[in-house]
C-alpha cells in the first residue's frame, strides 16, 4: 500500500523514517493507530521492509496459547 489513505480501514505494516536517517516499521490497526513497533532500527528502507515482511509471516503463523 503506497499511502495511509489507501490503507484506511485495513491493518497494515508501515515503514517509518526516523530523524537520524534510519527506519523502523510499525503495525497499524484498522483505525490508523500504531499497535506495535519494531524493536530494531534499520539503516535502509529495504532492511526495514524485509523485517516487516518477516514479522508479518511469523505473526500469521503464530498460534495463540491460553494460560
């Protein structure tokens, strides 16, 4: 999705540039609010994108364990 407007109403990952030139990703809920953020910062947008893609795949496969 190229813009926040195109992603309105859909949960999505967003690569975000930082003021120091690095990048991180955020998981945005359908209301447009960030829910999670990568714990790492990345030197390039491509690295942040690859990390978001990996996180998306892991989350999609993760079971929910009850206590």
